[in-house]
C-alpha cells in the first residue's frame, strides 16, 4: 500500500513538473533546398542541424500558411511538403522555426507543371452585330494539371471559322491570360472558335453574328376595294428589311406605321418582321379620305411616304319623318354596287329647335340598309325642329314637327 | 404571550402566503414576457438586415485603364466589396479551420484548394490569423461582357500570426503583391485565380526624425470638464465652459492639455460627425489661448483582435485626417495605459496592434509625434523604438519617483520622456481611514514637482478638477476605488483652489 502511494505520488510529481527546457543550443549547419521546382513533384527540404530538439517548418504561399513537422534522422531533418504547397505554383515562402527563433528562411519558386495543360476560355458577348466594327473578346487562361496558371509568354493557338473561312493565329499570355478581339463579318452567321495550348484540347466556342440595324425600306398596301365603307381591312407591308450588308434583319424587328388622314389625325399600327417583312392592318375609314402612310423602325430606318385614297361609298340617301309615330327613318342606304351598305355603319342624328339651337344628339347603326330613331322618347316639347343625319361624311337635313299629345 | 405567538404565526403565514403568490405571479410574468419577446413580426418577411462591413482595410484603385472595357463605378464598387470580403472570409476560415462562407467568394476549383489547406491545418492543429491593412489594386483587364476582371493588388500590407495549438509560431508584418482574377457568377464576384507576384521590395519603415515640437517644453495637465468627466464630447458638451477652463489653465502658466477620445462613443470605424465637430471646437478653443493638445485615441477600446484591426484603422484615419492640420495639435497618444490589457488580451496581441497603429497614423500624419501613455514607468520600456517619445504615468509614492525614473532611463537610451499622468488624491474618508487631506496632497505635489524639475522632465498632471461622479467604466464600481478617484483635482468641486493648486502654480512660474 505504501509502495503504491509512493508510486502514485511520484507519478503525480512528474505529472506536475514543468516540461524540461528544450535544448536551446540547436544550430543549423547546412541546408539543401531547391531554388525552383516544378509543381507536383516530390519536394523535400533537408536541414542539417546540431544539438537536440526538433524545429518546425512554416510554409506560406498565395493561398495560405501552414506549419509542418519533419522527420529527424541523426543530424538531418527532412520536411516533405504537403500537396497544397508542392502543387501550387508561385513563390513558396518557408521559415525554419525552433522555439521563438527563426533558424533560416527563404523562398522556393514553384513553376507550373508541364503535363496536361488545359485552357479555360471565356468568350463574351456571345451575340454581336454584322459589320466589321462590333466584336467579342476571347479570354484564354491556360493552366496546368493542378490549376496553376501557366507563366507569361505561353503561346496558344486560336482557330476560327466564320462564314466558311478558316483562320488560325498565335496568342501569348500576359499576366495570367491571353486575350483577343474577334471582329464580326459582314454576313450574319455563326462563328466557331477553339483555343489550345500545346498538348491540350479545347471546347467549342461559338458566337452569333446578327444582322446589323436595317437601312431605309419601301412600303406597299393591299386592299379589297378602294371604298371608305368602314368595313374592310387594308394591309400595309414593308419590303424585306435589310441591313447595310444585305442581311435580312432579325425576326421580330418592330415596325411602326404612321397614318395621317386628311383631318391631320395620326393613326398608328405596328407589326414585327418575319423574314424581314412586317405587316400591319387597319380598318377602312367610313368616309372618303386620303391617307399618307409612312413606316419606321424607330430611330433607325424609315420608308418614304405613300398615299392611299378612299372613295365615298354613296352619294345620297333618304330620310323620312313619320309624324304619327314620331319616328325618323333613314334609308335605304346603298353602297357602290347599289347593295345595302354593310351593317354597323354609324349614323349620327342631330336635332335643333326653331332657333337652330342643338337640343339632342343621337347615334345609331345601319342594319340591313336602314336606321330608325324614335324621337318621341326624347321628351321634347311640341314644336318645329330640324334634323340633320350624317352617314359616312354625307349629311341630309329635313325639318319636322313634333306633336306631343301626351305632354299637353 | 400565547396571543403574541398566535399573532406572530398569523403574520408569518400571511407574509409567506403573499410571498408565494408574488413569486408565482413573477414566474408567470417572466414566462409571459419570454413568450412575447424575441422575433418581431417583421422577421416573417426575412428582410435582410443592415449589414455593416467589419473588414475595412484601406483600399485605393490606382489605375482603371484597361484594353477590355471601361470600368463602371458601380461595378468597381461591387468588385472591391467582394474582393475584400474574399479576404475576410478567408481570414475567418483560416482562424477557425472551417471553410464556411468561402463558396460565396471563391470559385469551385479555388475553394477546393483552400479546403484542402484548411483540412491540413486542422489535422496539424495549425491556426492562421491574418488581416490585410492596405490594398493598392491596378486594373489589368475587364472583359467586354463585364463578367471577368483581372487586377494586380500591389504591395498589400498585411499581418499574419501562425499558431500551433496554443503556441504562436510566427507573427509577421508582410508586404506582398497578388494577381487576382475574379469572375461574376450568380451575382457574386468570385476569385478564380489568386497568384502571388514575387517582389523583393523591402518594407519601408518610417523614420522618427521629423518631430518639430520640442516635447521637453510640455507643462500641462490631463483635462476633463468638471461636470462631465470621461464624457467631454457627449451631449452636455459646452464650449463656453471649456474656453473658461482653458483660460484658467493658461493663466496657471501651463502650455499643454491631454484629452481622451473614446473609441466606441465616437462611433468606432464610422466616426460620428457631431462628436468630431465638438473635438474640433475644443481644439479651436485651445488654439485660442495657445494651448497644445495631446490627443489620446482609443479610450476604452479593448478588443485588439486581428479581425478588428481594420475597423480601428478607419477610426484613426478619420480622426487623424481631420486634426492633422490643426495648429493646436501636439501629437498623438495611441492609447491610454494599454499595458493594463496585457493580461486579458495577451501582451503580444496588444503590442502588435499598437505597432501597426503607429504605422497607420504615421502614414496619414508623418509630422506629429506619436507616443503611448503607459500606466507605469516599468511598462514604458515597451515599443521604445516605435514611439517618438516615451510617455508614462506615475501614481506611486513620490519619494520613489526618481529611482524608478533612473531605472527606466537605463532601458530606453536617449528617448525623451514625458510623465503624462501623475497626481494625488486629497480624499479623506472611511476607505482610507481618514488619512488623506489637502495638505498631504499638496505635500506630495511639492515632492513631485521638485523631482520633475530636478530631472528636467516635462509633465501632465492629473487633473484640474475634483469630480462628483466617476463612471464605473473608469475604476470599477467599488466605492473604495471610486471615492479617492473623485478628489484628484487641484480645484475642488465648488471651484475653490486647493492647496496643491498653489504648489503647482508656484513651481511652474518660478
């Protein structure tokens, strides 16, 4: 029991004692460290030291720092670099540290590996305009198998195929990367690029050359007849819109048609191009009119003006006053073939009293050539009135007398 | 008697009943409050809060000319923000050996490399702490589609500490250049390539030989207004009071005051304009009576953490740039008594922070002398090389002053010394067994000023006024600490000059 206590006490005492002061007489005798090395290779730092103790090696590269332990064999200490350091190109700073003192320090320049180079490429913008001014930029970053960028001056080969023409040229890297402006051709087409470093492969890079802005164009119209019946539709269409290099503009280019009528009012219709042609439709006016039409791709291209004439559909129509029922009957209204004017044409009736002061305004539509207004419903006092009926720009006036018995 | 007992029982019963009920009600109340506190309704919306950047190294773009595409100011701001954050998340990752957050600022391939390194460090028990101090990037290339940028960050000044377990293997102030390629991916500028550009440029350490002011002329005191001690620049700031005080100080024959700029109160990294204006007004008043002002920065600051450095640098930058041309400025005292933080924060951490802060301030103001107000003569042997003159405090027995000073002189070579605080309390009361008195204060002053004169030492005494209130952040909340602290003035709280006042004035004017 006593022995056990003694042993326990001893263990306790040792446990409590301060660690033995390390031998401060550690001295660096010589070292064997390469000045440069290729990334990925086995890398070992050898130091010859005298005295006891074990120094540590502090490593620092662009990405970070670490402390590694070495293996001591008699007076030789060897540190093997972990992959994070031996595979990263660039300066690798090291310090051999023992206790609080730095025994030695230096830099190893690690060069990128030469096996399996690869090229990272960035091409943008991917869509450019035809003509020889717009361009896209190709950036190529060649790196080694560990992702280290290859040194400045690495030569790359750029291959380009645009519009059936194959070209090839050399590029040199500078500060991590090589870059090249790739200009567009006059033809709207797709371009293909590839960049390779010696011994590498490339992915396919493409960019689209789109037609440039359209130049001025022509417009035309088509319609079923030239009468202003307010019923048929006139269709305007452009010629094929082309850019200066004779490429048909991209589908969906917006074209606005501006129509100025003889009253100076502007009507507007829009259409988008398909295969270069934009069309827009407009209802015929309901009275004789003359339109001046112009189309434009806003801010970019325009067409010359064209004139469109609309003929009147009727010369005259009759209006009858039916005093017994207080109805005003309009019609028959006949059109250019003596047929009834199509349904839906607007009829406007204005009623004035004896002093020619307007008292009522009604509107109706033609139905099978006729329109009828019930003036008894207006609740006007009895007396003499004038009615003026307007259809398609033609006006008829008749006087009538209202005898409103119910009111008296 | 029996009746008495009964009554006592009744009272006890009644009170215990009330007590238990009160306790239950309090408990329910606490639960109720707990249940009703916490997330407020706005949190449903997941609004992103105002995030304040904690990493604020000095950054300035040198050249934006590049063959690719003109750099837009907004994009530049975004690149700068994400680049600095990439450093910040990396610093945090290496500190904790946890790759959290790296994916937002590094592309996949680089992130994997960093993760491998972090795993290695985790396995080895290595921890790396780092902070960059200044960046001077030059734009090399900005791609036409605005999605890639390459720049060289020349001469990045940074600081790093490598720890293995609890042992610091190395701490180093470094200057390195890096070439960086960043890609715009889903709204983040991420670092794709990060390469060190090797340059053997030696670090330029600023010389200390540009001091104009003769520090040995300093005669003055530490100044706080009587009504607002330790809160000179708060809302009770009164320019008139300060002007009157300064006239009084001048009339005593003094030429310098030492003031304190509290770090947090001034807004930390984003210095509050209003406080700065008050500080400038104080300096103007000092200039009005030809007093010099020794500005003590970072009062009540106590973090020193490497990741907090850049914040303190921005604080110093704003203040130094604002005051460096002020004619009343005597110089900079980096921090009051930083040696008192050695135990809590680690001596090396505090010294490293101070060293870098000296460099920072020298960068913005190479002309004014810089010092550190050590709490004792013994502590003043730290950073002797870095400071322009030595500043230390003495609160001991005045008879011991000369021997302590002689001991210091042996360690500091021929640097000049300013005793930037000394003083004696006239407190007489319970906590010192009524041993103090105005007479004993005056007697101590007498010994001290004679000693200072004998050694031809410049000095700043503590302090002008007695104070009614001492904030607990100054000496803690114990009354035996607070009470004496109130009576260090040479003018009492009623405005009467104490005996020590006469001693002081006589000594100066002699």
